C-alpha cells in the first residue's frame, strides 16, 4: 500500500440472517473518509402489519422478525402487552420466562461463538476445518448448544417461535422430573462451557475504542427487569428510554441507527458484563474469576468473552431454578381485554430490545414501536470499522489482513449478519489521484425525543 494514496473497500451482498448488507470504505490521502454499512434489506413493515391485530396474539407474529432470537421478540412483546393491559404474571410464570431466556442465550451464544468466532481465534478457515483438526472440540461445542436447545424446548415448547409463552402465563409447565433431568444435562454441558470461556480469554484479540454502554441492570444478572443503565453512571426507567434516544436516518441504508443523548453507544453482552458482573451467579464468579477480572472493558472483542461467560451464567441460574423450584400445573387463562399503553424490554442475545405499544378498547394494537439491538449498535460498528481500517492502513497491512480484521470486528458485535462475515469478499483499489470527497451522508431526525 502507499500511504500517500488511498483505497476503496467494497464488500458486496454481505448476507445476514434477514436480508443483505454491503460494506463500503473510502481512504483518501492516508485518511479514512467514511465506513458505510449499506443494509439493502427491503422493509418488511412489521410495525404496520400488526396494527389492528389482537394484542393477545401479536407476540407470535413479531417473533417471526428473527429466527435466531425469535424468543426475545416474543418475550418483549408479551411484556409490553401485559404492561398495557395491567396483567400480572404469577411467580412461576416469571421463573419460566427467566428459564426461557437462559435457553435462548445458551444456544444463541453457542452458535455465534463456536461456529462463527472459534475459527478466528484458532486460525482456521471454518468450523469444518476445526472439526478435521480437533473433532472432540466441535463435539463439545455442539453439546453446549444442544443443551440450550433442549432447555428451550422443555420450557418454551420450541427453540424457535416458541408456542408455550403467552400473555399472562405459559400453556404448559414442565414436571419436576423433567426439570431435574434437564438440570443434569446442563451440568454436564457446563464443563465444556467453562473450557470454551477459558479458551476465548486466552486467545482474545484487542481493539480498544472508548464508547458508551447501555444495558438493563438488576441484582441477579437477569435479562428481564431492572432499569436501563449507562456506563457513565446513571439509569433511566424503561418507560423513559425512548425519550433519550435520537433516531439517526442513514440515507444509504434501509436500517436506521440510534444515539443515546447524542452519543453512539453499544448494547449486548459486553455492555451487560461491564454493568452487571457483580450480579453474576456465585458459581460463575468462582469458576471464571480470571475472565471476570478483565471487565469492565472497552475492547469490543471482549463481547465474545462476555457471551462465553453468559453461557456459564445461564447454565448456573437454570440449574438452580430447575432443581430448586417445585413446578406445579398452572392452567392458562386468557386475560381480560383492557385498553392501555405498555413497554416491554428484554436483553436479547445482541443487546437491549425495546417494545412500546398501545392497545385499544377492542383489544387490538393501535401502535407499536421497536428498537432493535443491531440498529442501536449500527453507528458504533461503523466508527469501529473506520478506526480499524485506519490503524491497519497506518501499519501498512496488506489487503487480505485488513479484510480479515474487518470481518472479525463485525463478528465481535454478533449482529444479524454475523453468520455471513466469514465469506466477505474484499475489493481494494488504490487511489492514485485526489478525488472530490463525498458530502457528509448523515442527516439526523429527532423522532426519538418526545
């Protein structure tokens, strides 16, 4: 490379779980001009599509927004409807929801870490190459993921688009015998989860850029409940979260971004760990003390280690609940219709997932608003990409090296398109002469404030 020149990076049709995105980076005269994630997915109009639908049924519709973490959408919507209609779930229902989240986090984090990120830290092209190298390691990975799947199936009915959770309760409750058997299965998977957490700690790359972290904060490292807190030391109620957000219109992308009080920020496992590590299960804190000593952190790659720790955390909490609770049959009753407005917030695998909706007197949804974790991370990802490209350009790294560093960075956020970033194609073009810099593409809309 020639530092007096520049280059363009164009990564076309970056597949993701839902739709596609392109990456475009321009470097001129040795300086990164911009890094654009151009999400080209067509709008699916979920917020319009659920208007006029029965509020008691809409959670199953919005769960189809995402296949990999449909349970997070399901639970956030259920909480919002309950909040709007004044429904108070039973203590056992709340426990079942926590167990549902535990299953989601175990299986979703395992997929991201063991299938997509493990090859990075093991210097392998893919998990298939790792399987040829160390079959037992991959078998352990799938055992952990399988345990999460089985927990989701037992508690929620399915690992994807779960049928049991509903507004006001669960339509099926496990028996005590089933719960104890599940606890035994999780205990065996826990040994492997600890091994993987240690592996990610030992081989963790580093990229540090100070940013702002936001997550739910509570006293038991739960994914439901508590206040939304900032790494800057203050908290806001879930009801007021939207009032602190600025929606950023991104003209080159179908996705919008978000800023919190005018600042880019990060949500996800790293944010949760930075804000909640003292609330982790005692067994998790004991067995992963070396890893936990590295938090709080501004190293975005620590999001992977935080996810590895959360797998152990969810296993420990799930075992405690499965063994310690006396599960009783609890016939499901459809709650009465009541008009109102409600908020539902959960910590999805990729970060804080926010739902706001309004139910009319006929029990139909008049309005719904969603704030998705990947959209909240959008601006932060772009700024990190720009800095990584700049750092490696200054260090005179070659095309292939920069391509891989960008891929690893995107994977560290675990966005919706994480599964495709192993297959990025990098087109790098040297810029030999000065060209006119594009005008600033950012425009801002303060629809978030009201």
